[in-house]
């Protein structure tokens, strides 16, 4: 039984060390998610108002522009998938990848060829393992994205939207990311960025009772839309990156808390087993001593 007791002690020591690591990671994620929440709260109103302004300008213009013009026969779409660079976040990356797969399948059924743009090493690894083509990928900043990162991502996407499909361009731009709802809820979202659906935006504004302003364009509506296009795409991507970062940190905190709780339960269970083994070892030693004493007593009585 002494050997079994040593095994339990080694396991308790190992689990205790793991518990310290998961507790530290939980605290780090908790501090990061607070900062990420503030960034999301600061960027969301700007992205929302910019989308509203773009919709209002586009609706007040008769110019055919890539921002708002639906293709008569869309044949190609770009899907931007935002995942994480790291794991230890439960089902965070797998859930958003699943949402992207569902969107890709739907677009394929509609007869559209899909170009994949991936943010985060987890998404890149998923596509590489399945030997699927990735048009362009980015990584290394998903935990703390900046507006410069959003601009870097938006550049190739805007270029693809403005190109003709015969030259490798796309008719639609979709984005899949994880929306931060609360510390306990993070939801994968599929959203179409381009072309902007004016009918949907107008319906939303009617429900809110908003009145669209009238615009005068200088020098022209096309120039104004050309200037707004990159700002709109960059702002939406930046907000999506921040939402994804906050969601990832919240998922990591939740996963690490669960791991810490499991480690505590395992330590309690192993401690009970170790105590039982120690008690059995003591009982066996006492039995051996009693047996030895009894044998000596019998031997003495026999010699007499």
C-alpha cells in the first residue's frame, strides 16, 4: 500500500500544479475581457452610425456603385472568417468555423464560388488540414486587434469587390465572427457586408422611427461613395475583430474556471483515496505488529 500512497501523492502534486496554471490563465483572461469589452463598447456606435450614414447616402444616390448594387447573376462570394490564434477557449473556434461552413454550403447551393479569407491560426489550420484553398490569411493579433489590422484585412477584400469576377473579383462580401453578448453568451454571426442591403436598412430605420436626412453631394455621389467604401468595410471588420477578441477572452475565462474547478474536485477525490490508502497501510502495520506479538507469545508459551 505504500507504493499506492506515493502514486496518489504524485498525482495530487501534478494536479495542484495544473490548477495553479489554469487559475492564473483564468485571471489573465478576466482582466483582458474587461479591456476588450470597453473597446467593443467604444467601437460599436461608430460602426453602427457609419453603416446608417452609408445606407442613407446610398439611398439618396442614383449612382451604380459596388457598395450597394446587387449583381444580376452573382457567381462569386468572399467569406471572411474570424477565429483565434490560440486554443484553451472551449468550443469558441469550432463554433465559428461551423457557422462559416454552414454559410459556405448555402452559398455553394446558390451556385456561387466561395473565396475563403481567414483570420486566426485556428481557422488556417482547419483549412490546411482539409487541404482547402485559402485566398488570404492573417494571424498573430486576434487577442488584441488594432484598427491597423482591420485596414490590412480590408484592403484585399475591397480590391476583390471592385474587381470584375472574370478577373478574380467577387459579387458579395460576407463576414463570420463571434458576437460578444455577455460574459456567459457569445454567438457566432453570419453577416453580409457588401453589397449593402438598402431595403433591410430602410426597414430597420422605419421600425426605429428614424428620418433619413437629405444629402447634397460634392463633387459627386460616386466620389462620396468611393470615399465611404473603405471606411465602412474597415469599421465593420474592426468591430468584428473586437467582438471576436472579447468573445475569445470570455470563452477562455469560462474554460479555465471549469478546468480549475475540475482540478479542485480531482484533488479532493485523490486526497480521499490517499487517506484511505494511508489508513489501510496503518491498519496493515498494526495487524502485522499484533500478529507478530501473538506469535511471540505463542512461542514463549510453547517453550514453557
